[in-house]
C-alpha cells in the first residue's frame, strides 16, 4: 500500500512540474509563444511585453502580448483595458525585436 502512495505522489509531483513549465506559454493555432511582462516598480500600470517564438507567426505573437497585458492589467488595476505605445495592432514597421523577442509596450487604463 505504501509503495502505491509513493508512486502516486511521484506522479502527482511530475504532473505539477510539467504544468508549471507550460503555464508561461501561450498557444495560438497549434504554436506556442513565450510572453513575458515587465513592469516599472514606480508605476505598475506601465508595462513591456516581450514575446519569444514570434517566428512561428506574427498573429500569435500579437495575441500572446495582448493576453499577457490583459492579465496584468486585471490583476493589478482591475481593468482589462490597455493603451498601447507599440501594441498588437501596430503596423509591422513599428514593431521591434530585442534579444530575439518581439517587444510591445503600453499602459493599463484604469
């Protein structure tokens, strides 16, 4: 009986590890993007979202950035609205790549 409990505990731990690895990925049309948000400690409403994996498709990278910003704005300011400086709807020429990631920036609109 004890060995079944140990095996169950190990399997549950491994499943948890696998899930935590995927929590930071955004899936769009069978491709995975890795968005990461950075905020200014002095003004948490201002953010920058960098998206790795944008080579798989620009639309997916744009949606990953939009999703990450929406989560941030809801969690910290209670509103899902964001005003983008360079955002998901920006022209392709306005987008920039920094250290292998597509970078978006904006501010939450309370």
